[in-house]
C-alpha cells in the first residue's frame, strides 16, 4: 500500500515540528514548509521546502515542487502563523496586512493549489490550525484574533464546497501551548511580570487542567482530524484543545 502524504506549513515551529515527527512515525511521507530551516532531522523520504507562505508567488512555487514530489495529497495542514501583539491603535496597516497574509490568505491560496492533489486520491483532509483567540480573546492581539476568527469561517465554507470531492475540512483551536510564539507573547501583561517560567506557571493556573499544553498534544489532535479512519464523519468543525481554559467563566 502506498504511504499517505502530508503537506504542512510552519513545519519548523513547535507544533509543526511535533506534527512532522508524529506523522512520519505513522509512516506518512511528509512535505514540510517553513521560511526558516528545519535542521538536519527532517524525516527521510520526505521533502522540506524553505519558503514564505505569506507571499503568493512563493505559495505557487511550493505546490509546483509538491507536484513534482507526489501526484496526490492525503492531508494538508495549514499551521504557519504570524502573531503581532500590539494594541489596535498601535498596529500599523502594514502589520495588520502581514498577519492576514500569513494567517488567512495563505490558507485560501494553499487550498486552491492543493485541491487537485487532494482530489487525486478520491478525497483527503484539510486541517486549519486556528486558535482559541478565534472564540475568546484578550487585549493587544486583535490582528491575530481576527485572522483566526476568519479562518473558522473559511473552514466552514471550504467544508461545504469541497464535500462533493470527499475532502473534509476541520479546524483545531489550540489554547496555551509551550511554543516560542507563546513565550514571545508573554510580555502582554496578562500573566504577570515575573520571569518566563513564572509567567508560564501563572498561565497554567488559568486553565481547568492546571497546565500549559505541549506541541505533541496538539499534534495528536491534528492527526486525529487528518486521519480518515478516526474522524471520517467530521467536517466543518472547530475542535478546541485548550486544557479547559474556555470552559471556565472569566468572572470566577
């Protein structure tokens, strides 16, 4: 049986890297995309493409290379993202547009380019990595929250349009996960003013589970949505994986 093939953007980051290794351990061939190098341990038999998904011409080049590598895709994971943590009044038009290009337009383009490859093997799965900021947010992160909210609406639209091609489209909404992006955003003042470890511990206490998630936990949820045997009856859905953070009333 031919191995299944995954294309994932943001492959070099915390969640992306964990997802690459999980799928490879399940005998999937992996095409990874990131604007920074993955390093020397990209899975054998796969393909790493260094490119900027916020640029339309580079998105087209990514899928030209993907088509040279494989004649079909079983899953597309739109994971790459840009986060700018600033008050709305201090966010420039250029910064707003950069977030939308990286987090939303890239998914629109990626699915357009990936559609023939997904359809080639009688359907597949698209997993869009959104965020809990799409449904519950905080101050000084408006552009990111807006892009991730738009991604939920786009996920539903894709699910409706691609159902005749047997392509399922779902979104995953991670909460606080210990990645470099999370650590870079800890200076917004929402979890105190101590060192990074103190801020992480304060953040963990805000979740029902009492912990910050790991990239591997999110990767497992992505695999569930991508795997046609486990989630075959799911499409157009938003799966929240946040340690229960959004389950608790903010007034308690």
